[in-house]
C-alpha cells in the first residue's frame, strides 16, 4: 500500500500573525491569503504584523497585490 503524502502544515509564524491580526481587527474581514506558498508566508506574516503595529487593517487584496499574486477570489480569506 503506497504511503500517503503528508499534509503540509501551516507556517507557525503566519498562524501567529493571523491570530494577532484577528485579535486586533476581528475575524469578519481579514485580508485574503489563499494560494500563498511557503516563500510568501513570511512576507505575509510581516505585513499582518505591521498592520497590527500601525493599527491599520489591510485591504482584502493587499497581500496578493504586494506579493504580485493574482487577484484572489471574492471572500476566500483567512
């Protein structure tokens, strides 16, 4: 029986940044991070942390726009 590929685990730094961001701004309208690869997770975590520090929530597409990603689907956020 072939072994099943292990599921990739979320980046713990990004997960902590998401938790802090949601604690500061709520879970109703977080920025979209769908489709981030592991190389972009660190940059996304920094953007989330900077938004909390500045006390300014990010636009829905801010992370995708900053990292040169494609436009995320509507309401496919954290």
